[in-house]
C-alpha cells in the first residue's frame, strides 16, 4: 500500500491504522495531530481509522521549549 507521509512517498507492507503508523514512526507516545486527506482525525479515532492506498497523511507534533 502506498501513501504520502508529510509530503514523502511511503510504502506500507500491510494495511494499517493511524496508531500503527505512529508506532512505526516512533511517535506513539508523542502528542501529535494527524490529518488524513485534508481532514483532522481526532486522537480517539487513531486506533480505528484504517489507512487506504493513496492516502495523504500529515503528522505534526508539538515541540516544547522556552
């Protein structure tokens, strides 16, 4: 399955949910916002939102600092 992640083409071996993608990217424990095909997916739906071939995903995480 081919997706676009933050503007870069990416191939996934199997269909995945947003949660599985975040785990694979090492972002499972981070506070992130995820947009799929231009729509924000609420955190509560990350585990059930299945990604599809051709999806465009943007992941933004907050950086702390002072």
